[in-house]
């Protein structure tokens, strides 16, 4: 089977990163209906509901470009691939952390994993009110973490897209200097160094 595809231009590569940035930032504005008795989960449900779809779309796009050897054919393509793969890995890790936090909140309240299980609508007493405050605080912390991650990922993708667009040729200047790496790669390296 012959393909008529050509190596992506700088504009197409930058567009790939920009599209990914918009998908990631879209997770922060996604809405998900929340029943009143579980409103403490509201801050995380939008990201939890859209995150797997966004990750799936980004993964499919990455796999298609790598499989066709189109993105990796030029230095600009390799730069794009490094930025995109870093964003996908970081987003996947962040969503896994968010899911774990939501699972802990649900386990704390004995919320069943089965979405079809009935939800209690018993009146709220003082102890339940205190538990609600705990869950809301935990949910807000989890929401803050995914928000920070999505903003940094989206911003990094847009910076890298701008870097690719700003090059005079189809070749991105890559050297041994750390600043020649994509923004997200540098951010991940800095996080790893800080963790040591």
C-alpha cells in the first residue's frame, strides 16, 4: 500500500502541538452533572470524565504519526514528537493521580464503584457535614493539582508550537544545550531533579 502523505511542514507540526494544547486545556472547562449528595466531587468530575477521551485521542494521533515515520523524518519533527510525548506522559500520570484521589474520597465515604448503585439521599447531620467538608477539601486539592498540570502542559505545548513556527527553516536548532529541548521535556527534567 502506497501512501501519498508527505513530511509535515513546520506549520503542520505546530498545529499538532496547538491542537493538543487546546484538548488538554479543554479538560479544565468540561462539565459533568453532579447529584447534590455528591457535590463535593464536582471539582474533579469534568476532568475525570473527559481525561480518558483526551488521552485516547492524543495517543491515537501520536501512534499514527510515529507509525508512518512522518514526524520523525526531520529535526523539527523529532522536537515535536518529544514535546507531544512528554505532554501525553505527564497528562496520563496526572489523570492517574486524580483518579486515585477520587477513588480515595469515594472509598472514604463508602461510595460504590458501580455507577448504577443507588445513591443515599438521607438527611445530612453534623457528622456528615464535617465529612462533606473533608471530602470537598480533598476534592479541591485534587482539582488544583490537575488544573496546574493541565495549564503547564498546555502552556508548554503552545510554547513549543511557537518555537517551531519561529524557525527560519524546517530544521529546529537542536544542540547539547538544555534550552534546545522542548519546554515540556525541560519541565519534566526539572521536576525529576527536584524530586531527587
